[in-house]
């Protein structure tokens, strides 16, 4: 049954007014701007010139002493991820480094965080843009390894203390998604023209997947052996390690598909597209089972933890949620 999502004001009122704990604190990773701006920097300036705010808004109930600015990157910071088992925050930047920040308990300030710098020495700069980029990163489920991916298709694996464990190079273009499976024995590296699943136990390539006719835009694990990919060719393929072709393909979007996410149970798949729709697919059906219209370009989406609702992220700093 489709429910009515609560208004945003009601959501705001549910936020705790007490001082947040370590896990609730707000951290922002800030770069030190260099003389030559990156494309993301130019986009930020364009958004500012249009009157679109790019500042981080501190949520209600969080006081200034619970906000820390982590400075050190010398170019745009494009991705961050918390370690699932301890107070480590990883960040990736266009300065060709990833950083692991140790977040200690107590009041926040700009001097109490330790940091490890992880350098992608092989991540050469893109000549047209003049910068290198760490574009994706993901912690293994038990928190023992961190995977980082660069704009050149290189994937590196690190320990939490900054030791390099492995490096995989693949001619796959810009990495758009990098994900460990739940068991932690496979790493999915999704480039713009193909997907590679790395076998971590043998430190080698398990299988390559190249089924789309246009650039790949996102990928997401369904379980430990199967995953889905979406593309500018308006198709969603569901693939499985060991098979040499997709075992299911979803068709229905009328423009490129920007993002996909499986529900926690792996029974439903949500997709968002430039056709301004969000579609919900079931493995038991060949067509979509829900068609949600937003009238805006949707860039990303995420299921709630229990899978009963789905969050959608729009082009201009907005979000919405819908009960499924």
C-alpha cells in the first residue's frame, strides 16, 4: 500500500535537540584551493552566481562545538566514507590523494584529528583538465580494508593504517562506482565502459562485464555474486559472476539512467533517470512495478534501512522520500 510521506517540517521536528554523540556529529572535509580551479570548482562558482547555496547547513540540534572542519586536501573533495567499525573517516579528492582521518571523542576543533595521506602515484593528470582525481572509495564491511579508485581506472586497496595492499590497473575510463560485496571477497569496480569484479583472495581479475552500448553510470551489488548496472543507453542489466551475459534486463526509461539501488532484501531495484522518473523494478516482473514522477532531474537515490521507503536526490540541493 502506498502511503503519504510526512512533510519535511515533521521530519525536522523529529531530530534530537540534545547534544549529539560521536556518531551523530557533523564533519566537513575542506580543501585548500589551488590557483587552477577544477571543473567541479567552476560548477560551484556557477551555482553561487545563480544564487544556489553551496554552504553546509548545520542541522537543528547540533551545536558549533560538535562541528569540525578537516583541512588538508588541495583540490575539490568529491567523496567521503565512514569506516563501519571505528571512528575513521576516508575522503577522496581531485588532488590525487585519499585521506584517512582519525576522529577522536570530545569537543571538535581543527587540530585534534590525525590524518594519513594515501597517494595514487600512478594516477596521472588528465591533460585537458589539469588535475588528477580520486573519484570513488569504499570500506570493506569489517572495516579492515579501504578501496580507492581514480579517474584513470586504477583501483588501490589500503589498510586503515595506510599500507598499500594491492593495486589493480584496468583500461576502463573514469571509475563511477566502487563497492565491496557483503562477504568482502569481491570488489566491484565500475568504469565508464565496463565493469570488473576483482577476486580479492587471488588478487586478480575474476571477470569483466561489458554489455552496455553507451557509458555506464552506476552499479550496485544485489548480493555476494550478482549486481546491476545502468547506462546512458537507457538499459539496466542484472549480471552474475560466472555468467557471460546478463540474466535479466529492464527496459522502460526514456533517457539515460543516473543511478540504481537495490532494496536491503535484494527483491526490489530503484532507478532514477534524466526522464524525471524514478522506477521500482521487481525480479519477479519484466517491467517496472512503480513509476514515480518528480518533474526534475534525479541524480541519485537510496532505500531506507528497512526498505519501506526510498530517498531521491535532485540536481539543486533537494531531496524527497516516498513509501514503496
